[in-house]
């Protein structure tokens, strides 16, 4: 007759299994490899510190542009955006050609203002600026366009800027 292999009783088997699990639990395990830190892609800064932001419509791309403006320009960009929003209810926004654009609610009216970062100043473009009173100081190759340059230091007349924004928003805008 063949010999039966001896098998441990159920109680002994359970105890052996528990001892094995306990022994494994006290072993030091290698820590799981850390996932590489995800870097949020920062917009590339072009010449003069102007942020390179993808073309887009609405407030989000404009806010992304402003957030990417370097140094003191970011605070001025926020202030310009806030003044324009306060002056023109339901202002329409977009980023085109790496610059924020502002227009009235009616898309057929076009855009009335844009701004752009340069090394030592922010240039605000009024597309029908020659029709504003008083006329903004910066001349353009285009007879109807006028500019306002805002340097880091120096006066920035918010009252005059708001008046120009109000006037510009009532004029036919530039279709782009």
C-alpha cells in the first residue's frame, strides 16, 4: 500500500500561513518610484518680454496672456484689463498675434483696442485713435491708429485712458 503524504492539519496550515504573512509584513520594501514632477509649460516670451499665447477667444486666453506678462507689466496688464471691463460692459476679448484684443459685444463692430509688451513699455493701440479727443500721443504708419506707451516709471493717466476706451468702444472697430 502506498504511503500517504502527511498533510498538516488545517489549524497548523493556517498558523504557518499567518507566520509567513507576518514575516513578509516586517520586511522593508523598496519605496515605489516617484513619478516625475509635472512641469506646467510656461509660455515662451518673445522679444521685449511679450508672451507667446495661442490664438483664442474669450476671457481665458486674455487672462493667460496677462498672467504670462513679465514683472511690472503683469500688474499694468491686470489694471488695463480691469479698466476696460469696467468701462465697456460685456466687452469681447481675444488673443490674436500674441496680443489681447478688445471689442464690443456686437462682433460686426470689430475690435477697438489691443496692447502688446515691449522691453521698456506696454503699447496700447487704439485702432480708430485719430478720432479720439484728445488724440493719443503715439503716431502710427496707419493714419487712423494711435498709440499710448505705458513705461514702468512715469505717469499713467487712468482717467484719460478710461475716456479713450469709452470713446473708442463707440466707434466702428477694426475687423481682423
